[in-house]
């Protein structure tokens, strides 16, 4: 399932995906919010790069959003890519975010790529937590940008050019 904007979420309330025009009030973010309700399990890809996504149900797959909040009843099995991720529920897989906050009720078994990581006392955390510098990420949904090239090892571009010359 692909959610390109909140407009799609707002048109599917019957299956448990709801949307609002204002932020959920969980944070100070003024972006639009989409909701995966408790009774819903989404299998596949959710893409909402300009929205806040609140997960109270289950997601199995890839989640990409500006901000992801996983409530105490929420569960994500798969990858999460966002600027900000806040977990009060369960995550198994991989998290890539500039800032990650794990609440006391969080149960996380994931590799967490982050610039800033906050873990409250009581959170159960397993997996690796490698730090990344601030400029490491390109915005969600902008793969293949110039920033992708800056992550390549030093001399990679020159080596690639030499290999092209040698083939001719």
C-alpha cells in the first residue's frame, strides 16, 4: 500500500487509516498527520514524506515519513525512514532517522541509525545503534541525490572513472 500524501489517508477511514489537517498534538510539528488505527495491519510500503504518521496498529514493511510516532499499541516489523522517530510500542527491523526517541514502554530489536538518540529508563532495546553525522541523510524520498555521492568512500569516483577507461 502506498500513501503518497495525507489526502489518500483521509479518503480511507473505513479501513482504519484516518487523517487530519493539523498535527496530532503529540509534537510541535505543523505538518499533516495520518493515523494507522489499532485494528489495522498494513503489509507493504507506506510513503508519506511530508506528513506525520501515527501508528497505533501494525505495519509489516517499509515506512517513510517526515515524522513517525509508534504508540504503545503500535508495532512495526520492517524499516522506518524519517527525520524524527518516536517509539512507545514495538519495532523489529531497522530505523534510519536524524533523531530517535525511545519511550519507557518501547520494545525495540532493531539497528538504529541516528544522529541523536534518547532512551528513557524502562525501554527494552536490542540491536546496534550506530551514530551518523548530521548531514548524512538526504530528505526522505530523495534517493540518488548529491548527498548519496558524498557517502561513497574517498577515491571511489576516481576509481570508477579509471575502470571505465580501462574497459575501452
